[in-house]
């Protein structure tokens, strides 16, 4: 349990780095001379690195355990966070974001993998749900507290302090997580392990989950990047007020992370996911139709849309039943790669839509209406295949 707590603390820090750009977006665009498309590219760098690291990290987990790969990449994160704090240009900031994406890539998957190896299946989803909620503390720190800090001292000082916290997380994982991988995986050649990861794509049931993994970006892209620009451009909120508004999004995610396991115990995992997807789809559709209805109603809808990303642990729990124990690191890595590839592509695509709206002289509300329409279409594209996914059994057993 000490190892799980150390990974949970590192996950909270990962959530901070995923979320912080949303609050700082206008200041970053000004200081680094970034257009909307440039900001979209900057925010996508983190998630691209995160996505492409998932399968290699999953291979490393199966072969060496969670501890060693995680502490190595967290050490890279310390250097990358300092580079981001000192970045003189957009190009340097993008390089730093790539490093931070690699650093944060193993943390939640490592937490899920370590919990999968140490907890019985019927306790797994409840634990990961609680861990997901605790991790949201990092996202909360990246909202109002960060907004106040940016208003008072700029964005570079808080990022430098976060680099010191990354160092603390690295030391915690080094001291507390001492696993050694799976015996069957240790005798496999690395190329054979990668080939086994690729063969998971031939499992038809995986393709009922993969579109949903991508679709979760419809919510996380706003909590992690585009919520701040939306609130600034459409409602004119400054850094402190944006931070307060984005706190509502993170609190919504925190409450949803606690609520979903409770709902799952009273219905089932699959019904819970499908029901929540329907709610998020309705919120995205309403925002597409009324992107400037008013701060209070649109913030409520944005919060509901953002909670689609909190389905992540439930989808991973569903996916773990589709692969053998020796392949679980790679199976989780494969699904996680699509989660964060979706985040990267959504952040980039939303930037292109905003840039196109700016060139066409659309109003900010019209531009964000198109962005929300794209987000709603993503949710629908994830919901339809998931309706045909096999029903999980182990994780639906009562505790």
C-alpha cells in the first residue's frame, strides 16, 4: 500500500501538469508569441508524447515492474519542468512539454498495473476510482490556486515549484515501489513483447473500447487546455476568475470519480459508462447550440462534458479482462495510448478550428460552437461501438 500511495501522489502531480495550460493559456500565448493554432500544438505535445510512450512503458512494466521505469521517467520530468519554466520561446516550451508528457506517461498506468497485481478484481475498480478522485487534487491546484499565482507572480514561478514537487515524487517512487515485473514477460525478447502488443489490435473486442478511449478527449481537452481560452474569449474572464471557473470543472471531475464506482455497484460497469456517455453527449450538443448562453449555464454544461474523461478507470478495468495477466501492462498501455492520442489530436484540432474561425472573422461564440460540435461528435463516435462491447464479469462482482 505504501507503493500505491507513492504512485497516487505522483498521479496527482501528473494531473497538475495535464491541466495547468488551461489556466495559463492567454499568458502563455502572449509571452511565447503563440497563435491559437500554436497553443493547440503546444498543448498537444504533452499528450502526443504521453500517447506514444504507453506501449513501450507497458512493455517495461511487464518486464521490469512499475518502479524502475517510473522513477527514470519522473527524473526526466524534473528537467523538463525546469526547462518549461525557463522557456524563452514556443519551440522550447514544446520540447519541455514533450519531456513532461514522457515523465507523466507511466504514472496512472503504473498505478492501475500495480493495483491490478496486488488487489482482487472486485476491489480494483473501487480503489482506482478513489485514486482517480485523489489525483484530482493536482488538477484542483492547477485551477484557482494557479490562477491566483499567475496573476500575482506570472506562470514561471509556479511551474518551477512544480518541478521541485516532481523531484519529491521521483524520490517517493524510488523508495516505495520495488516490484520486479511478470515472470513470463521477463523471458520474452523485447521485440516479441512489442509484437504481442501489436497483436492485441487483432482482438475484435478491443475495438469496442478504442473509439471510446479516443472520445474521452472530448472532455479532457477543455479541462486540460481549451477551457481557459473559451472562458477568456467568450466571457472575458481574467486569470484569477478563469482559475475559479476551472475549479468547478475539476470539482465536477472529483465528484464524478467518487460517484461512478457507487453507480457501478448498483447497476453494472457497462451500464454506468453508457449512461454517463449519454449525459456528456447531451451537454456537448447543448454547448454546440448555445456556446454563449451565459457563464453559469455554460459552465455547468462544460463541467458535465468534462466528466466524460473520468470514465478512464472504468474503461481500463473493462479492458484488463480482455487480456491475459502477462499481457496486462501492454494491454493497458495500448488502450491508454489511444486515450492520450485522442487528447493530443483533439487539442490540435480544436486549435485549427479556432484559427480557421479567426481567419474567417467568426465571433468567438461561433468558433467555440464549432469546437463543441466536434466534441459532441467524438462522444457519439465512442458511445456507439461501446454499446456492443462484451459485458465485463469480474469487476462487476460485489465486494
